[in-house]
C-alpha cells in the first residue's frame, strides 16, 4: 500500500479537520489525487458521508484505479456513472456505492436526483477549470443548487492548478460556493475587478487583483511543483517558420483585403471573429480547408502541391527524434492539423496515437497506457483535451525530453497544463518546449494575448509564472 508524503498528509488534515470547502490548487504533478482519495475514505469512515467526484470523461478509468488504490475500497463501493439513463439511476441509488465518479455533463443532468438522503454530502471536482468557469452555465447552476441543498454539511473541493483561467470571473463560482459574502453577486464581482471603456463599456483590463489574490490564498491549498520536486528546468524554444509560396500569398491577400477569391468560392473575412478563424485555417491546414460552397461537405486543398511550413518542420522534428531514440509529445489547437501531424508522425516511422475531442474515453485510456508502457513513442494531442490528468513524463523507461506546440490555444492555462503532462515528478533531464510560429502572422497576436493572461494570473495565484516569451 503506498503512503502519502508529509505535505500530502498536511493537506489532508486541513481538508478534513479545518476547511470542508477549500480549493486544492496544487500544480500538476504535485499529487492532489492521492490526497483526495484518502479524504473520501475518511469522510465515510468518520461521518458516513459519501462523495460525488466530477472530472473530464477521459479521467474516469484512471481515477477509478486511484480511488480503489488509495481509498482501499471493496469492489462495488466505487462506481463510474455512465451509459443509459436507467443504468445511471440504478448506480446512484445503490446503497453499496460510497464514491460516484462522473463527467461534468452527467452531473448536470443528474444533480437534482443525487439527494442528501442518499448520504452524498461531498463533491470533489477534478480539473475544475475545464468544467465550471462560467457562472451562468446550466452546469454551474446545477452545482449551486446541489451545494445549497446541503450547505451546513457540504464538503466542496475543486481541484486545479489553474483556478484563474484567463480572466477574473472564472474564479467567481468557486468563491461563491465557499463564501458568498465576499461578493454576493457576479455584477458586484465584475464591478470590483473589470476595467471598462467608458464609451463602449467593453472590458479593457482588470484591477484589484491583489484583493482576489488574498481571498484565494485564504481558501486554497497551493503546492508548487518546485516545492515538491525541486527546481523546474525547462528550455523554451521559439521556432520561426516560413509559409510556403501559395500559403503566404493566400494569407497576405486575406489579411489585407479581408476577402480571398478561390476557384470555387470566396473566403469572407469581413466579420472579425470569422476572419480570425479563417486566417488560422489558412495558416495551419490549407490542404484540408473547410469546403465553403453552399451545401458543401468535407475539405478542399487551397494550396495544392505545397506542404505548410509548420508541417514540414514537424516532419523534420519527427525524424530527428527517431534518430535520437526519444519519445515526443506534440500539441495543435486545430483538429484537421492534429490529424495531419498524426499522419506525418506515422509516415516518419513514429508509433503515434492521438488524444483529442474525437477520441472516445476508453480509447484515450488505451493510448495513455500504451505510451506509458513504451508501446507508443508519440502522442499527438489537443491542448484542451490532453491537458488534464495524463502522466506522460515517461515512455517506458525513457523520460520525455521534448514537447512541441505546433499551434497554440488562446488560453495560457492550456499551455501550462499541457506541458506539465511531462512533469509529474522530479525530472532527470531538462524539458525542451518548442513553439512553432509563422513569421508576420497572427501567431504573434496569440502569443501576446496568452502572455497578458499569464501575467494577470501570476498576480493572483501564488507561484504562477508568466509564459516564457
């Protein structure tokens, strides 16, 4: 039976004896899950309180194993709630079950049927930032109702190393459950922390973040990776790529004229949001561009005969990693690009698997285990999907030394969480983080945006650091 570290025992004591409602804000790789699993067992043994444990679907199988290991439950006392509605209701009503594992959407659908009379007084939420960042969402409102129904005896532990996820109001739902008297309403929260343009009334920045930092510090456990494992040695590398001729011509024309005439259709960039999306598609996957013909399906190649510059560089990196005998992880924000990277990796002789929004949870679990066992040597991932829970520091007996970001997500937290998949404990080698950018493109805008978000987050959460560019 494994044992908790001294710092994990300290965290367990705080969560069990002092604060039933507390954010476990340990950074990825600091061991939040074992502490929570032992806490769930202690709640039942001491108080007879059962737990609902919420998480991304891809973590269900992994966390079931963790719960059984650390909680020392008997078979049937921990259950995954998934599948047909009738089967889910039967699991929830089963008196033998002490811990329910379920996805966020399942909880939204079933929250009102999981009553205090069944013994469920605790809710732990893994990767909180991925499920409950919006006050007005039906999911968050369901959580508010569930917590309010058992306020006096409620146990509430959101788990995330990035509670501040791009803007201050992503912190609001957790604080509202822990102690609603700080702000009272979302409008009051925004009045305190949003800076508005007096003419347009649009948010232009944020203020009073020191107040938010003090409140979070009071109600959070904050374990840094460096506190647990020692100095974090990462080597960021910004790689400037060149678009190929047709790609550059199409991108520049679209940027300058907000419209691009192709053989069969126009790409309209007159609406800012659409323009941004189309510009990224021209940049990242012009060979599989959406078919914009009326009623059109599938994709078209708007740069026939050419390979995007980033894809060329990625292919070269795959060959280099093979020559060096090293495993690798690569992230891309756009789905067609992710599949292009998968094909390129396999063509270069890599044993690659993909974990993105299309990957069923069972298959994602199989790919995860195959990589950890060394049966695969390459993971292609979406930053938002692969940024939670996975332990990819080792591929068999080889430590991952290289993480590639071929295209970036808009959230600084996605970048931070994604590269931390390769930093689950003390490392033997430095971790190289290579970020691909196109020269003279919106890549620079995305990097400025994520940098600004990370600077704000660093002023709110102890130990958060600004992105390294």
